């Protein structure tokens, strides 16, 4: 039986939607893309990959705040 990971499917959808020309997008289309990206973020957040991304971003923000002082 073939299983499809929802996060992978949403990633493919986001990539396909973002490849379209900006001029051709309606406001509703942009809202749908934002909604899909938010759901993808919620699916990735509790995974080990999501935690690693969070750690990297936290280090980056910490480094930037340290350099500004």
C-alpha cells in the first residue's frame, strides 16, 4: 500500500504554487497559498526536522542580536 506524507504533499503544492507568475495571482489565490504554508509549518514544527530549523533560526537571531550591541 502506498502512503503519502501530508507534509511532503503540501511542500510540493507550495512549490508549484510559488512558481506561478506573481501578476497572475488573485488576492484569494495569495490567501490560499498563505494558508497552505501555515498548515505546512504546523505539520513540520513537532518533527525533528522542524525542531532543527527552529534551533538554527534561534541561533541566527541570537547572533544578530549580539552583533547589534
